């Protein structure tokens, strides 16, 4: 099987635009981890695409982006050269959904979430409504200033369809959050700041079911009112009672179209986990999973995508915590 592993930032999605160093570095980490895992699967041949401004990749067929071509031209060429595609891209502006739909339209095997799951997960407002409707604790999310309660303390304002901490602002008062929403013309959402420990789940989903891979610790920083993720502890939090696994299964049941590798961001409060958002794609935590678990998650996703069912996890070696630094000196 020829698999096209495509990462939007490093693979030509920003051709003709600036290539932010920090974003490209983190995206390249994910791509290289995915390529390494896929290369270890018997019978898999790899092809990827590459922005020529980045360093070379070895051991993989590479489609270089061409001067003057549209941003998704390399994705079309990669699809034509493969049997299956694994797209990784921001949910913002419908990019990831578009890639998933193109894959299905071309009759290729999609190694990821289908377009409808991406469309729902891309909206923080809609995601919160669906999860809350299923009884899952979720951070209150508001898209209209008139609907916001005058809750004291800090608030977070972010794009409704943003990915990760993209353009996420922390403001000291609810009135400032109101003003941001009013100026955002329906593109922003506001959430009250929830005290607790920022964490994430890495899981596999299929047919409304999920298996938990790891619980990850997130290291966040606020600088000049901007929130950013600066480090990760992959597989840092044990789950002896199984309540994180139960949370993963509840989310999968609430959004049964989720498929493949999925990330869930949440806050661990004194009362329990409160979900922030769902990432229907590879997350940076993926980069540490093979070392942390001794399991090739890409091979499991291939098995899942062929069968439509959750695979049986292989017996793991002794699990460990893997720390990932996401900043370079000077950031």
C-alpha cells in the first residue's frame, strides 16, 4: 500500500506565504514521527510533500512544491500517487475538512476522521453543545456577547474554528471578552477561565467507541495576553481508576463519526475533567507515543481504517513518560 502522509504547514500548504518558524518546527515533529511509524509497517510505501524552504527528508519519496502553484496542488499530486492518505492540517477555515473530502472524492482510503466529524469538531461552540447535551462536563462556550454571564475573573477569547492555541487571548475581565466578541463578527468564542491542570487525551476512535492511549500533561504559558503550549509530558498521568478511559468512550459515543487518532484537550479540576475541545487529527502528543508506550499507533490506525473497527492493542512494554519541548532558544 502506498500511503501519502501530508502535513499542511510543511507540505506546501503555506506556499507563497510566510512560514512561521515555531509552527513549522512543531509540524515537522509530527510529520517525522508519522513517517517513522509508517515506515516500520510491513508492506507500506511512503510518499509525502515538502515545502522547499525546509530541510530535506530522507528515506521517503518526496513531492516538492512548485513555484506559483496553488497551496493544495501538492495534495492533489500526492493523492494521485497513493492508495491512502493521512492528512494533518489545521481545522481552521475548513482546511482539514477539505483535505478529507478530496481524499474520499478521489476514492482513496482516508486514514483519519471523515469530513462530518471534522466539521463538528472544528467549531468549539458546536462541540461544546454536543458534549454538554451528552452529559459530558464542558467549558461553557459563548459566541454572542449578549449571552455571556458576568462571571468574575479571567476569560479566554479564541477563534471558533481555530486549532490549538491559535490566536487565543486571555483577558482579565468578562467585559473585555464581550468587547472582543462584539468586534469578532461571529468568528470568535469566549470561555471563562477554568482553574485546574491542563491535560489532553490521545485515543483511537471507531464506530462510536474509543480506546485510550495516553493521558498527557500540557505546559502552558501566557505572554502578553497570548496563551501558548510550550511543552508536553506524553503519558504523564496514570489512569488506575479508568475514569479517563471512560471520558474517552463518552466523547466517542457523543460523536460517533470520529475515526482514527483523536486528541481531547481538557482541564483537570478539583471536581473532575472538563473538556475544552476535540482535535480530529494528529496532535503533537503523537510524537512521543511510540517511545512512551512501545506501540506503533500508525499501524493500529491502518488496521482500524481497513476494518472500520477498533484494533486490539498489542501488549505494551513498560510504559514511561516522554517529555517534549516545543520551544527553541529565543522563542
